[in-house]
C-alpha cells in the first residue's frame, strides 16, 4: 500500500475543521472560566468564610441574622450546613448543594423564604448534636436521636424548640438597625468599562 494513501486515510480532520474545533473548545473553556469567576467559585472552595455565602444576594438576610445571633460568635455557615465526617463528604455535599442553589437561581425557582431540604436538615441536626453533645446527652438527653428518628416521630428535631437560635429570626433584623448594611456584599464582578457600555 502506498504511504501517501495511508496518510490520507489517517487524516480525519481538515485544517479548517481543526481550527473550528479549537475555537469552539476555547470558547467553551472561556465561558466556563467566566462563569466560575462570576460565581466567585474560589471563595466556596477555599476556607470557611461566611462572606462567601452572601455571593448570592438571597442570603443577605440570613447572613445578617446569623451575624447578630449567638452562633455568629462561634460558628461559621459551614460548621452547621456541611457534613464533618471527612473532607470528601464535606466537599461533595458542598458542591452538590452549591450546584442545586445555582440551578434554582438560574431557573428563577428559588423560594422567597428559604427552607432546608431533607438532606440539609439531616446535616444540620447532625451538626447540632456534634457541637452540643455534652448538653444534649448529659443535661437534656435529646442528642441520642438523629434527624431520621425525629422524622419517624421518635423525638423532636433541634429546631422544633430552637427555631430562631442560629439566625436570630427574621424579626431580629427589625430589632437591629442597619443589620443588612453591615453584610460584606462582594463587589460587582463586571468591569466598570463594561458596566458603562451596557448602560448606553
């Protein structure tokens, strides 16, 4: 068999197809990077800064009420809202929950009053018991059940009695002047020159 025919047969893409493919791949990668920047993805991956939670504007009142509650002194959002069994579970849950929140926001289907869903409720109660194990097991003896036992009616969930503790209740916003103005909202990621161009 002639070597030139073999080379022609093995050439799957033309030069033009390769260029178009590279441009398309570059565009997709670029859009993913812009999306990650706009979402401030790095703030979620590194550390436990509660300020990362207010990247999403809907979290502003929750941040403000947490900051003015007893939990604001000793606990971060991740202390209560992600599992602590191991680092893999922590980041898997954080990623899954984060993508769920993004999908709700993008499809405009988030609720006005956010409520913890089943998986989040289980994590939150496990963390209540983990942090308050001495109080729960020695003093009031309620920490011997988990969220699923409470769902089956074998006891109560922590928030059945302590609904307003972690966030101080939305009523605390009215009791604390300028509470929402103290939230460290992130700056707009859109460059000023682009903002001006869009206003025209």
